[in-house]
């Protein structure tokens, strides 16, 4: 029985800061951003957006392809938690009008938690093949102003329906996984911005790539050239180049084809790190932007979450992927975005809903409207 992704969509803020603008303000050569880390724009969440509204928008798009009344489990992966107790997914469950007979959970382990949740959900589908699981991953990446990590910020959400007989991708059984207690990136409860040892984090990312690959490759019997494409977790798009070369080299392939990863990096370059959503946005980038038919192609996935847990797994693209991956809608969404000034970027990223009056720059369907008596409030704009 095949299990995997039956429909998939992503969403990002309608606002971005062009990194040319950031380079001017920071007095940095723009090529460091465009070439050195491979980033051109960073998506910036407006005051009336948060991980709930981003996730609800990503999921709402799936409604045209999926009967939402059948969803019996919603898993919300994030590292931009909005409450220590209540799962952000409950707000999404309400905004989408899902059935009350639906479990809701929130998952955390940096950027890895979506993959951990995916694997747990797929095991469940093997026992309950009629189940339909909505997995959403949503984050707003924030680092201190003027830090080396600042140009890698971004925000976005991905939403997937997981089911048996999936239309987009069936996930292979074998995987390799690895955990190591390390302080490469973390965000203490009292801080809005992540702390990171950037160079250490990229080293660990690459070390765990080899360790997870070895276990995956031994379990599956597949080698480097058995995969047509590779999706790597993308904290910045150049990371995929480093990972691709490193993996190829460790497998004895000296000149790997750039075609393995070229299309997977395009969306990330245009929006920045979306933490838990990034790996799956890179899959959408591949599916949406590749002209030739991808049915039957095998993709290798590397998921990395600082702290750290990593996993290597793979999947095969199914024949219905074009109908259930929303290429046109994603293109329109990205084209309609608006560039903001550096000053607006500082204002949006610093907005504090506890102490500042809410402004509502976006007229998006789902909106965060503020906090009253410590309760977060949301609305559907057109209902
Ligand atoms: P940095 O230290 O300022 O950059 O920040 P650098 O000096 O290392 O330069 C970066 C690259 O640009 C270098 O190339 C330079 O040579 C090149 P490389 O050596 O890598 O090949 N460069 C130029 N190229 C062209 N023209 C120029 C120029 N100048 C320099 N003029 C760093 C880089 C990644 C450290 C920083 O952005 C950072 O701290 N980022 C955040 C951490 C991160 O993204 N880590 C990635 C792995 S960990 C991960 O993926 C998990 C994460 O998503 C969190 C989670 O799991 O939740 C982050």
C-alpha cells in the first residue's frame, strides 16, 4: 500500500524586503547575499500575520482538491510557538471549519519537526488507511538585526494532506535518522529572535547529512545516482549546493548534475528560511517549476533541525502531482507580493502585539487581529 502526500500547497506573506536594500543599509556587497548565500528577497510577516494565519492560508488552498470533512488529524509543526500550552493548530482547525472529530497536536524540533510528524502520520495511515491527515508547518524566522544570519530570515507555511494512494508523492519505507545534543541554534522562551552559531550549524548540518545518508542507503540499497532529484532543507539556497556536492563526493560521484537541485532552490531564494516549511517548499519549487513530466522520478530528502535531529528519506512522484500542487496559484501569489522599505521591515519585524496598537496592512482572508485579556483573536476577512 502506498502512503504519502496527496495534495500540497504553500503560502508566504504578501511583503518582502529586497536584499539589495538590506545590503545598502548594512553596507555589505550584495553579491555576498546573492552569490555567497544565494538569497535575493526575504519574506516579512506583517503585524496582522502570524504562524496561524500563514498556515490557514496554505491549508485553505487545498480545499479545491480535498474533502475537508474527511480530515481526522491535524498536526501543526512550528518553532515559532504562540502559546506554551494551546496548540496553534486549534486556531487553524477553527478557521478552516474542520470536523470536531479531528485530533489536533503541535510538534517541535526546530526545522525537523515536520519530517518527524510526517513519519508518524504515515505509520498511522498504514493502520487506518481511510484516514486523511492535514500536516501544516509554519514559521517566521527572526535573527537579531545586523547579525550574519539576518539576510537568511523569511516566513512561510506549507500544508499537506497525507493519505493512502497519494496523488503527489509516495514516500519510501526506508530512512536514516540521527540525533545529537548540540547548541548550534536555539531560541530560549523569553526571546523573540533565535541565537545561532552559524558556521558550526552548517558544519553539523553536513556531518549529519552523511550519517543519515549512510543509514538510509544501507537500508534501501540505493546509491546517489538512484535519485533523480534532491531536496535539502534550505536555511539559505546556497546550502543545497554545499549539501549536494558533499553527498555526491562521499558517494564517489565527483561531478554531480546541477539538474538534481536547480529547481528546488528557486522559491527559497525568493522568500528566505521558513524553518519547518522550508524542505517541503523546496519540493514544491521542484514540482511547480519543472516543465518536463516528473512522474516516476525518485527524490531524496534531507531534513535537518538544529539542536539537532536529521533524517534522510526518499519518495517517488505520482501521476496526479500537477493537479494537486497548485503551480499557477503559487506563481500568482509570489508575483503579487509588494516590496517594502527597510524602515517598514524594521517596524513589521519588531511589532509587539502585547504593547502596540494593531495595524492591519494585509487584507488577507485570515487575519490575526490582536490580543485581548491574553487571548489571541483571529478573523476570516470575507465571512
Ligand atoms: P557569514 O558568516 O556572514 O558569511 O554568514 P560568510 O562570511 O561565511 O560568507 C558566506 C559565503 O559568502 C562564503 O562562501 C563567502 O565566501 C561568500 P562559502 O565559504 O560558504 O562558499 N561571500 C561572497 N560571495 C560573493 N561575493 C562576495 C562575498 N562575500 C562573502 N562579496 C552564515 C553566513 C550561514 C553563517 C549566516 O548567514 C548564518 O548564521 N545563518 C543562520 C544559520 C544557518 O542558516 N545555518 C545553516 C545550517 S543550520 C539549519 O539549517 C537549521 C536552521 O534552519 C534552524 C532550524 O533548524 O530551526 C537554521
